[in-house]
């Protein structure tokens, strides 16, 4: 979505813009990628960020969900740059992450019908998979940007994409740092991470992503980091499981995110249905990748969905901790 904003700021002919956009998207997304386990050269299969046959299946209707997604450049003028699109469960919240063997073995414990949702290991695994998903999305974005740069069609577009590619590479380097940290925590826990979980009223929405927050009070925040060192990163999951929803957060002790910790406290202490405002804020100003059940989608006001998209695009490059909005998708 960020890439779409950059492309639209160029002076390109609209038809040429659409052709280049869609070609670059298809090439970068269809590229075969290796398993994300170090030393494994097997081709990655389509991995689900969240349990397909449990978490996603239980809120689907006729094996479909709605996912906040980019649309084709050829549809942008009619639909806007994104939509809540109906997607088959086999393709919802997926990424080319691991080979079949590693996808099965690493996440075996959280793919069981009755896994221990509150164990630190489970929270770690959900955070790890959210991290790996974002790594792959960054890699795809880098490939996309490079293909746009190679067209050399529009100088301003090339400049914008070159700048964006640099940012994606920096973000990817940071994510790989935390990937290694989480993997070491699997093997031998060393109190590098704090895992928290709380129950919420059941809400048929799924969120699984890393968070980067700019914090003027934290010198380890990305906004104050100019030397390519790791920066404050946390991980958040929200999804329904059985008769409740659960919020999970993972916080690094060495790169602690006070904003995420405070958010967890708000969720833990707030009364229903006020938790829906917190979820609305997350998907409106912080996250661009989430899915909901058809039942929940059909209950939403269509004008509210359009407003959400507009607010998101206004704030998509703003990571400051102080973003506020009165908007509530669920009112």
C-alpha cells in the first residue's frame, strides 16, 4: 500500500503506470522463495500466518474471509487503492515462508485443535510467524521496488522508489535481527522477551504483525536511529479462539516498546465494547494487513469502511506514538 502511494505521486501516464504496477506486482509475488530456516534450500510453500483449520476456519463462511488488500492498478480508479476483499481461506493471511517439513515441525504445537494458547512458547511462535510474514512482505516489496527502478520510465518515480527500497532494506535488517533473537529464545530461553496475553470479548477479526513506534522518549526508537542498529520492535496478535478473543504481545527487554505495553494495559483494563475502539485504532492507523469474518464485514457501515481507508492513507507513513483519531469503525 505504501508503494501505491509512491507510484501515484509520479507524473506517469495513467495507462503506463497501471501496466508497470501490475507487471511488477506479479513478478515480485510469483518469484519462488526459499524456506526461511537457515541452511534450508527447499522452496517455501504457502504458509498461513494464523492457523488455517482452526482460527481462520471457525470465522469463515463457505471457506471465505475478508482481507484488507491492495487492488490491481487497473481497478484503483473505481475502488480506491485498497479494499476489504473476499478471499478464499487457502489464500487468506498467507506468505511463502517455509518448506513443507519446517512449516509443519516448527508450528506443530500451535496447529493442534486444543493448543495451550497461554503458554510463552505459543505466544513466541505466533510472534515469530508474524515476524517471518513481515520479512517476506519486505523482500517482495524490495523486489517490486527494484523492478520499478529498472524500468527507468520516470525520474521522480525512480528517485522515490530508490529511497523506499533503502527504507525496506533497513527494515528488513531490523526484522532479521529479531528473527535470530526469537529463534535463540526457542532453543534456550534467556529472558530476552516478555510475552503477555489477555482475554477479550470474542470479535471475529484477526491481526498478526510486528509494530514499530516512533517514541521521542526512547532513544532506541527508529526515528532516532541513524546507524542501522536494531530499533524498538514489538509483536501483536489478536484473534478469536473458541468462545473468546485473545490479545498477545511480545516485547523485547533490550528494545522495549512502552507504547505496546501501554496498549496491552488498556486492553486488559477496558470494559466491553470499548475494546473495539482500540482495535479500530490499530487497523486504521497502525496496521495494513488484517482479516475479518464475512459476518462482521457485513455488519459494518460501508461509508465507515471508506473513511477507514482514507485515514489509513493519511497516516500510513506516520509511526509516531501520539497518533489519535475519533474514528471508530465499529460504531
